[in-house]
DNA sequence: CGTCGGGTTGATAACTTTCAAATTTCGTGG
DNA sequence: CCACGAAATTTGAAAGTTATCAACCCGACG
């Protein structure tokens, strides 16, 4: 009997070939499926009893708020991503996690993870790899915030999102559905919403991409990639790299 | 016979209590000790045969270069940190690694890691935890680049470095030795070296801190913490959190 | 209808960069 | 010990990018 491949399984499989047994161990992570409404934090900074999740459906944002009230979105999670892995490894959660859309996610705790690691060291490596992928995304955004101007940054971000969504079948080279507001973009890109608006207009008028009505359309993908200096290498994991 | 505690052991011990056996397994990571001169890249972006290291002595920077020639330093590593963990998990290295000072580091490969994971799932959790600490640092810098102005950003960074160094006994509340140039700071903080210079002058003149002659001195630690909105929670791991 | 969360636009202000140039520091050879 | 050159630091002035403030528009919704 073939098991329905969850986004998580699909993703981890692209790193290590998983045995039947390992697949069933992975189930530990996906037992307690729950549903959450948009807007209400799943985890908030400082929380000490946080659990982790595997996202199976919907969009989520991880963010921090600053003293002055500003906020910085660290990353968006899409189906197949872990949520709050850091929060369970640390004593206290170091960031907030908020669903942007209605969301389905499976809850698990640190002990579940350790159990999985005991059952299969290869799974441990796979989880570490997955966390590394996440870090690679954060690093690339760091580079954007540090050294790219608003236009490159925005284009790069929208391309990256497209590449990630494509991996789970939610985007094509043409574009994708995107529930983010310009405020979300602003908080992720370290810009004001007003400036994001101007940048989006410019990108649209110059024929690069259209961000509108919850839909991102790449009007000229190749030019865009060039303009944004985008290289998907850090997202590119086709085929298991550990036999 | 008591083993000399390496920075790595000290660090991982603060997450999980390690058994005699696990300590000896950890040795896998520290067998091939090597020495490297400042300036010559240990790993360069795109390299496909990269190995990983545990840093035991000296300072290292991880950075990316952009099309336009600019560079963004993602993080500095200090003794006890892993180098290039991502590079061995990915097919190709996604960033450059350059020693800032003369450096001692132990080399290991993906297979060594898997061997260690097989010997002890708790070690796997410890490595994952360590990677998460790293990510937390990167995330905090992301927040700085996105939402803090040059002054807060600089102060925050220098405080963070101090906190990290203190954990391995290389800093006090008074300050620490710091081999970074203002160019290093600029490339890490997403600023121009010239502006970094102005900011440092301002911080010095206002009695917050002095960055000079390879030495960072906190002239008013408490005020500085307040001004930078610095909260060391994300670095604060005293006492094993897994029994 | 009236409000509310997006989205859009213009004008002005703030922060940072860039360019140009002087000064200091530091390692090295005389 | 001093001189010299390279690298790092420092400063001023002008230009550029992005934020802030103040409106206005629009569609969804009670």
C-alpha cells in the first residue's frame, strides 16, 4: 500500500533515500495534525513551553519585534517546512510564529525528535540538512538586506519564493499564488510598505513581474533573474545526495 | 586521566550532558587538526569537495560576494564553532570561509558526522542544537540589518560578539581583543567602512564603547545594552537542557 | 452607509553612500 | 633606531536612497 507522500517526506527524500522503516519513523512528526486560523500566533517570543510543527498546508511567517515597535520577518514557511525547530531546542522561543493563512500543521516535541534520531541516524542527518536549507535561505536574505538595493532585494525575494514553491509544486516559471500583503513584504525586506509599493510599481512598469491580487506573475523571468542576480543553487536539491 | 576540554566539548556539554563514551565519539570531529594562515580561503563558494571543520583557535569569517563586487559577511566564527557544516551537507559550498587570523581547526567529513550520529543520537541532537545557535545568531543579524540603524546595529553586533566570546572565556564585561578591521565590520553590518568609522567615533565620544587597536572596550556596558536593545537570551545556554 | 485593511501618490526629511584627500599605524629593511 | 610604503583610519562635502508624513482611493463587510 502506497503512502500518500507528504511535503515533508518529499523534501527529506531528496536528501537521503529513506527506507520503509525510516518512512514510518518519520510518521512520529506527523501524527498530531492540527488546524490553525490566520493571524493568531502559534508561538510567541519568550514562550518556554513551545513545541515544533511540520507545516503541511498554508503559509506562515516567523518574525521578531523590536523595542521601537518595528518588526522584522525572518522567513516565511511553506508546506513541508519545519516550524519552531529552534524553539524546542532552546529553553525559550526566540521568535514569533504567525500563520498568514489558515494552516494545517503537525505538532511534535523534542522527545519525539530524539526518538526519531535513535531509530535512524540518517534521519538525524536529514533533519540537520533540512535545518541547513532553512539557514541558507536566511543567509541569502541577510545578503539581500546588507548589500542589495530595494529593487534587487524585492525581485530576489519573489524569485526565491517562487523557487521554493516550485519544489513543492505550488509555483511554475510563470508565477504563483501569494497571500502576502505589501506590509508583509516590507517587514521581510527591511523596507517601508510605501517604498515596497513604489518598487513593485517599477518592476511592473518595466515588465519584470507583477504582484497583484495575491498573485505573482513573472513577466520576464530571464531578465528578472539577471536583474536580481538570482542564483537558485542554494535551493537546488534534486536527487538524494547521501546514498 | 582528565581530557583537556576543547571549546567544542565545552559548548556541546552545555546542551546535553555527555557520557564518557560520547566524549570519545566527539573525538571523531577533532582528530585531524590543521593550521591555516590568515587570508587564504578555507572553502570557496561553488566548491564541491568541501569539508567541515571545528575551530579551536583564531577567528574566521563566512561571507558571500555579489555580482557587483560587494561582499556580505554572514558571520564570524570563534573557537568552538563549526565551519562549513552547510557546505558538507550540500552538494556545493554556498559561501566562502576565510581565516581572519592564523587559525587551528580540525577537519572532518560528512561520513564522520554520520558515524557520530550512529554512535549517539544525543550527539546528533547536540550538533543540531549547535547549528541552531548559529542560525539564531544569523537571524539576529538579519533583524539588525533590516530594522536597526547604523548605530544600534554596530553596538548590538559588538555586544553580541562579546557575549559569544565570553562563553568561551575570551571576553569579560569590560571588553575583548578583536582582530577585525573597520572593513570587516562594514561588510558584516551592511554599511560602508566610512560610515562605520563615523559610528564608532560617535559611540566612543558618547562614552558607550571604544573600538581601537584591535581591542573593544565597553565604557558603559549597561547604557550600551539599553541603547542597542540587546538581549543575550538567544546566546544564553548555561546548564544542559537535555538531561 | 461607514469603517477598515490594503494599496497608491506626492512632498519633505533622514540616513548612508560615494568621492576625494589627509592622517595615522604598522611591518620591514636600512 | 629611523625611514618607507602599504594598509587602516579619519574627515568633509555632495549625491543618492529610503523613510516619514499626509492624503486619497478602493473594495469588502457588517
